């Protein structure tokens, strides 16, 4: 792979990331949670998403973080294009196409 390009419908992506964070706050006793996803051109190996979770106990923080990344990948409208020497492909939109 040569590089990645991320695109999003920003208003909906921000709204959905906030929903994911609020859901985590409801399910676990968190002190805080922050979710950030980069957009645009990224080199292979660059960090694309960061989720920081704090709680009094690490078990809850890890569970909430796992839930947040899994939910983000399923529901947040962010699309990744993988580019190789031989071509390119959009990844992630195939799961969302069938959603109503």
C-alpha cells in the first residue's frame, strides 16, 4: 500500500462520535472520554484514530474504549481509500450501503 485517504461527512461524523462517547458514559462509570479521527492523506503507519478513556478502574476504561472503537467503525460516516501502485479501493462503505 502506498497511502490512505480518509473522507467524512463531518457534521454527521461529529454527531455520531459524540453519540458513541455518550453511550460509553451511560454504560460505564467514566471520568472522561475523547474520540478523534484524522481525515485526508495519511501515510501507511500514521495514526488515524485516537480514543482516550479515563475511569477509576482500568477494566471499565478498557471496556469503554473497545466499545467506542468498535462502534466508531460500524456507525461513523468516515470512508477510507487505500491506494497501491496497481490501483485503489474505498474500504468501509460496503457495510453502510445496506443500512437504512
